[in-house]
């Protein structure tokens, strides 16, 4: 149904209940319906958005705790959760946006949003690819993979690359960027289906199910007899410990995230850090926010790859805002196959 500017409509929302410890549950969020006038208030330079696609990202778990790292803003109990999304502008008081524009960027989990802080929004100029790609491949995860691999890892053709959580939104792209550069790439994931995807769909040289490996050090020695030049870190914990033993001299580790640690009250320690010294390893943490100035260059690189079929991207689509909480919680048990997206509306 077309949205008419000026009318008052109901607005379904996913509300954050309260801060918690441990794994997230669907009951940490609830669905409610409010009303909203489809109009930017007189004199405001905000935009009124109809939300189309929402992104489920592991970082959202960090925003559900009372104390968050510097530079992050946690959720407010009783308010909608927020993340990244794709939306259509219905009304605008801002000179850079007009009705009908498609945008991606920060998004609240609701059907319609009045956004006054527009600096988190980017206009979509290439709409000849699936719009949902702007929650993943052409959005924050894609930019994370691109910057983390090309800028942080300083990769060279022929190097040995290991990617953990390799079938996720970021990992599947890191592996493909590495292959396009001429690297040897192995990924780890948590099911046979995901391992098959890595080898058959994303073109990894090899892959393994970490749940079936009782000795990760031995597994890595099997897949990397010569050692690892580049490790793209998404999981932390015992995987990182095993990788450190298998890094080559002057290897690089880009620390993107550590999903195995987000739900623990007490983070696990890492035992093999002296390998950083013995092997002169560069281990660098990074956040995508430092690299958005490269977004135009990223699009120039990746859009042709998509059109030429050189990059494959797998999405796991959940239909309807009401399916959002289960989709988000499912990230932490590995339920999703590929990038987890919630569809509110397709246009």
C-alpha cells in the first residue's frame, strides 16, 4: 500500500526491554505499535523514512549492555533498537535528500522513522543491484571486509590467508577479495552446509567445520603446512590462540570482531601472545568508521565485480519486522546462512 505524506499511520516497532548479561533472547525485545504522522515537522531539516531492509549485525549485542566501549552508544530501554538499514525517503526538510530517494545507513527497527541526525545516511545512486545488498555487500559489512583486508592486512599475491566465521556477512567477502588478489584462502565455519558454501559458492581453496576439530592447532597445521600470512579475525578465543601458533614471520592479523566473547561475563584469556614477539606479527584492531572516506573507491571496485559475476553474496532473509528479534538472536547460535537481513517492505 502506498504511503501518503501527511497522513497518520500505525508504526510497528521492535523495542529494547532492558540491559542483560549472557546470550540475547527474543524476550529481550518486544513488538509494539505506535502511530506516526508521515510528515517532517515545519522548520525541521530531518527526513521521514519508510524502512525497507534491516541489517542484523553481531555488534548490536554490545549495544545491549549497560556499559559499552568508548565510541559506542548503547540502546535505551523502552526505545526501538537501531542498526543499519535501507530506506526510502517519504518527506524531507533537508537539502541533500528529496522524496523518493533511496538511502542506506543508520536505521531504527520500525516501519517509519523521523530522522533528524541525517549524517548517518548515504544516498543510494546505484539501484541496479538488489537493494538489500546495502545492508551487507555494499554497506557496512562490505566496507569492513574491504578496508580490513586491503588496508589493514596489506595483502600480497600468493599469501596464505585464514578467515574465521568465514560464511558470515564479512567473512564471505574477505575470502573472495583474497582470491581475487591471488591468495590461498581457507575459512572456518560452524556447519557442513556453511563449509560447502565456502568451497563451492565463494571459491575458498579449502574450509573446515571448527566444531568437528578437537585440536584447532593440528587442524591449522593440516590446512597451512607453510603457516599463515594473514588472519582475518572474527571470533577470538581458542581460534585466535591456535592461529598465533601457526602465523608466519611478519604475519598480519586484522581484528574485526570476536563473536565468541560477546556473551561471556568473563572474557577468555589468550595464552600464545608471545608469538607476536617471536614472529614479529602485526595484530591490529580496526573499526569500519575510520574508513568510510574510501567508500567511493570501494564502490568503483566492487560494483564491476558484482556485474561480472566475480563476487557471490549469500543472504539469509527473514520476512517482516516481527521476525527481527529471532533473526538477530540467531546470529549467536550460527542459525543464519550468510548475511542476515530482515525485510519490512520491498518498496
